[in-house]
């Protein structure tokens, strides 16, 4: 990163969310954040989660690191974080995203790996999990990468999420929190409540549901196309996701 360009390090007029409905029309333009990585979440989400469910110096895990949004926020907020992704292209983006220097920043550890097998992390080592998995194969993040969950149809995806939930439970410390953003999809004109299926998977693993947050979606890339079809075929556009906060 150029050291000559003046960087805005904090969001303007930031306020911690106080209700179970979150809406962030602005994507977030501070530090190294950008919206080029398709499907990434707004940095306002991990900022809120990190401030509420972790402390400075904690060790955080994002096992679906993607474009590095959570890693940036953890570093800025002086949390140490392990960023894992199966896709080496994503990890290259992560490395660039956290290539900045500032006082009182956390350490970022980036590793290529599989969220279903975190064997490099010992039991109960993580203070907080903050992650945004793919929504089955709605957006595919690689051509043909073996183990990429974004290539799986919903039933197979949910089956593999059982392994993700098990590993999340294993590495997280007792009484600590795990936050996951999930969305739903449609098939043949009907809703597939994938997010609630993931919620149940984590509950069956032993997690307790602390919060269920509705997160409004903005700037959907296909809005024009789907708006036309929603009228033609009489269905509503999905304009929300669910943010689950679990406690071990």
C-alpha cells in the first residue's frame, strides 16, 4: 500500500447497533475496504460484532476469509485474527487488504485451509468466531477448486456445514461467541430457508442461539433482472439475510 495516500481509518459517525434489525446502505470506505469481492459483507457488520463480542488482544477466527473484510476490522480494532480460506486467490486479496501499518493494531495470521478441518488450531483456543460462509452455490468463488463449498447445491452444502459447525464448536472457548451471516435462496419459485437450516445445524452441535439479527440487503447486483422477473412470475425479491450469534 502507498504510504503517501491519506487514509481514513474509521467510519464516519459510527454507532453500535442496538436492535435486531441492521441496515447499512453505505458499504464502508475506510482503511483498505472495497466492494470488489463479490458477496463480501459490509465492514460495519464485523465492526459491530467485534466490538460487542470480543476484547482487545483476543484471538478471533474467520474460516471463510474471502476478501479480508473481517481481517481488516480485527486488525484495526486490535484483535488478533486467524484468516482461513480454501482459495489461494482469496488469500492473496487478504494479504493485500491487511498490508497497512497503524499503532495499536492486532496481528493477522493467514492460512490456506478448509473450514471443515481446522486441525492446526487446538481445542478451545479461539475467543470469537466471526465469519460469512458462501450461500451454497449462489455465488461460485472458483472454477473447479476441490473442497470449495460454493460449488455445492443446498443439500450437499448443508451436510458439509455440519463439519464446519463441529470444528467451530471444538476450537471456540467455553462461554464465547460465534457469529455467522447466512442467506436464503429460491428454487422453482419457492423459498429455500437455508439460513434456518444452518442455524439448526449449529444448535444441534451444542451452540445456544444468543441473537437472531435481520440484516437488510442493499445494492444487489442482479436487482434489475430480478425486479422484472419478480413481477412477471409473481415472487418477492429476497432483501434480507440472517445474522446468527451463538454462544458455546
